């Protein structure tokens, strides 16, 4: 009898459950369930936008997922497609920035070997590694695109092998901070250059900030995944970036500008995260917490987006 009395309630609960499930986006996934490398989060109008390029080799587009809690993410949708005719073989590390009311996507494209000349620029560079690669720029009126190319070609000079260009605005003027590839340099460097008003090209020649091997004892020759953060407590300017470090694997390192300016000089590095994970970026979540996201482990098929709270005491950055 009790089960018969409860049957209407059970049926109502079942119908309510089905209705709630129908509101969830198709193919939604929890953060731990999907593979992603080089995660980048844009926080805009109460929504998190997570940009990804997958697969990296053979890929022809950039996608976005959305969330309101950083754990449950929508299915991904395409926001940028590589322009027709570009001999693209890989799409790397997309990131989106809001600037002057529009949304700018910077993403690294690798092109077919021999499609344009790339010269060795360091004694350790090897001819076999010289492949056209550069950070391209795209623009849209919405974080969900569609993003259109600023021009046909990378923002940095096309004869440079560049990677992971990021936008930094100083005194209202846009700059690109980027990694000059170890493949071309032998020892990778971190460089910066002012951008033209439309963000499509360098306004003047780039300046070298530091090199990879000089970071700290045991550091490798890779510069990767740069991102700038200015302390809200002290105004100190930090750069996080990634390199391989002996006994740690792939790491997130942190430097501080002694002048508080992009030009530096930049201090020696400390390890911010050293457990075989990297290419990080920093954002403030909807609850006001300072966050670091990166991919970990640095191993094919296993990479996941991981999140940490950051402590900024005005003098140092630390993972909580």
C-alpha cells in the first residue's frame, strides 16, 4: 500500500529529473573528463570561456566551452577556422583577450615545412627543426566568435619561429610578449614588441627580455606559455612561463620585473608549479579568488585542465 501511495510522487520526481536533464547542454563534460592542453580562461559577463585547439596536429580550428562554475562545461563549439589555403599542420595554444570593446584571439599555427624560408639564428639550432610557425591574430565582436583573421600571416615577422604570443597592455598601448622558438634560436628567448593599433603587426623591432637556459639551475632551452599579471596589492609585474627543469619535468616558472615595467630587468626565476604540468595563465574567478590554470600531466592523451588558488601578498606569487 505504501508503494502505491508513493507512486504519484515517484512519477513526478522522475518527470522533474528528466526535465532538468533536458536543460543540460548536449555532450556537456566535467573538467576532469576531457583532454585539453594549454587551457586559457576568459571571464566575461558572468561566464567562463575555455579555449582549446584539438587535435593540435591536423587541426584546422579553435573551439570554446562555457561554464559558470569551472567544473561543468558545455560541449565545445567552433569559434575560428584556419583561413582557406593556409598550409596549416597544427593549431596551438589559443587565447582570447578583450581590448577596446572587441575580442582578440591569438593562436599559433604551424605550417608545412618549406612553405616560407626560416633561417637558423643560433649555433645550437638544427636545420631539421626549422618549420614555419607563428602567432596569428583574429578578431570578433563576441567571445564565441566567429573570429576573422587580422591579416593573412602571423603578427610577428614571418621569418621568425614564434610561439604563444600573448597580449599585454601598458599605459594603454598594446604589446605582444612571445616565445622565440628554441628550434630557431638554439636557446629559446622571451621577447616583446609594441603592436600596431589594429594588433595585426609589430610596430617596431622586438626586444629580448631573457633566455631559457639562464632561468635557473637545471633549466632547459624552451620558452613556452608566457602570461603577464600585475599585483592588485603592490602593482608588481609578474610573468609566468614554462620550461623543462631537471628533476621537475615541465614547470611553470615566475619572474618579477624589477622596474614594474615590461622592459624589466626581470629577476631570476622561481618554480611556481613543478609537477610535470605547465603552460599556465592567471585569472580572477566569479567569487573573486585569484586562480592559476594549467595542463597536467604533460603527457599525450592524459592532459587535463587543473586549477589552483594563488596567493598574491604584493611581494610574491604562491600556489595555495
